[in-house]
């Protein structure tokens, strides 16, 4: 039977978090101040700094460096994944909490140092600025201090908690959670992964990324008839790809928070000089897949569209390379064990209902789901990604959300590890 949300145990957890919140903020600042731009993906130094902080708190941490050859083959420089494992007794579940430390480069337009971890006071309790302050170094702090509060106030007598801090989400997670699971280094029963505070995410989109290369024949711009213009073929292909979005808008998802599939071309490279007919153009495209779609059918459809369009361009040779195939996340039986305490305590702490929803993002949580591990996404952050400026200039986190999310997670962990 659940305790009332104002039970002294929960209030004691809240009080511990409040008393140690300045320390939690300093920990997040220290994590933001070590860059983890991916690419280039030299993320082992951040893992080492995180391990130092954990050790200083009395939390034993195991370091799991991914072999250099595997990392470099993936286009990155270094990855060390971390696991903190706290076992309390027989008979309970192992609950893992995962956050990723890698992040896209800061880009332009910042008015605050992207690696400063600067706190700007405001009426809500302040905003902490910096790349990954919201996604998802914030939840390194959320999960560390929720665990510490639980052990200080109401140490469980059964089950276990693991913290998984990984460094490959931006490239798909195969060398982060995927690698830890494949190596047999962990096998939790339940998973909570980094997210935002005002909803419990139970499903997300999948993603197909392709690299499309169009080979023509370069020639002097004064003699264009001696060449085959790869850029003209690319223009024709771009028109066909974006027109396909009209078809995709008609495929509606039944998952709240997810609307329809979408296709985007995120990068174009080609040509050698202004006075040369381009002999080669490379497109990199991203096709988001709703949970209801079959990934094999989606890839076949996109490839067929590309091939048919390019076939109408004489003299163009086509290459298609898959860069990423990320499956969607769908709710698994048992995920309600996570949803219920997060919603209950979320409403008590935030003072409003915390709904379940899907997200059009894809995450490496799908890799846990693929192993049959029920998973949800919940952590510190605003109602939407846009509010946090994640992946844009001046990314920030409301410290009030960090404190309250830490309370919610600590309370939920307490419930998950109590005898039934």
C-alpha cells in the first residue's frame, strides 16, 4: 500500500535534498564546465571528472572504456561509460537511471559562456546556463542526489540502484547503453532515463539517417555540356524528398505528443569551385518514424523514392549508405511500475498532474527497450525542449525544476524498492 505523499519519509527526503541543493548545483556546474562536444567526441575526460566527483561523495564507480578502435570507427575520439551500482538486499528489482554526457557543439549566438555553468538569479530561483545544462548533464545531478538522499534518509533493504552515465547518445547510443548491455555489464529490471519534469515519456519516434551520394562528371563552367551536373540532380532529388512530406503528414500517430513522420535533409556538401560544374554532391537525410511504422518498410520506401528520382537523371551514379537506424520506443509490460510513482510524486511536488506522453525525439532508451527492459523518460527540465534552448544558443535549466525533479525521483525510488 502506498504511503500518503506527505508521509514523514518523503518530507525527510525533500528536506535532505533542500539542505544539499547548493552542492547539487555546484556539481552540475562542474559537469557543464568540462566540454563534451560530439563531434569530435573526446568524452573520456568528462567521464573521469564525473568519476572523481562520485568518488568524493563516497559512491564507488566502475569505469568502462570502449575500445579505441570501435570508437574511432564510429567517428569519435574516446568514450568511457560509468556505472555506479548500489545493492541493498535480495528480493527487489534493480532500477537503473541513465543520463548521457555527450552533446552537440555549442554553435554561435551565445550570450553566456557555454562552458561556464553560470547561474543567473531570477524570481523562480535562478537559471543555470551552459551546453548540456538541460540535456542531459542536469540528470547526472538529479539521479546522483536522488540516490544520495535515499541512502541518507531511507536506505532500502531490498533490490539495487544503478547509475549509468554514458557518452554516445548523439551518435545513436550503440557505444553507450548499447555497448554496456551487449558486454553483459548490466541487466536492470527497470529504467528511468534523462528527460523533463512535467511529463513521463513512455514512447518515442524512431529515426533513419541516410547518406546519399550523387556522382556526376565535373567540367569547366565554360563547357558545361562536357560534364554531368550532380547539383542539378541533387536539386531534383531534394524537391522529391520534401514533396514526400505531404504524404507523411497523412500518417498520424495515436501516441499523445507524437504527430506524424517527417523527412529532413540536414547537410549538403558538393562542388569544388565556383567555375566548375559540380561532379559530386552528398546529402545527409533524417527520416523520423512514428512508433506505429515498420522500420524495414520505411527504409525501403525512402530508398525506392531516391532511386526512382535519380534514375531520371542521365549520367548520375547513386550511392546510398545507412548512417543510423534507431527503432522507436514503445511501452513494455511493467513500465506502469515506473509511471505510477513518478506521476503520483510529480503531482505532489509540482502541484499539477504529470501526464504520460510520447516524444518526436529518438533516444538511446530504445536500446534498453530492445532488451525487454521497461523504461520511461523523466528528469529535470521544462515542458518542452524549445523552452530549454537545448541544441541552441543559451541552453539553460531552471534550478527550481532541478530541485523538484530530484525530490520526485528520490521519492519514486523509495517506492520502487519497498517490499510489496
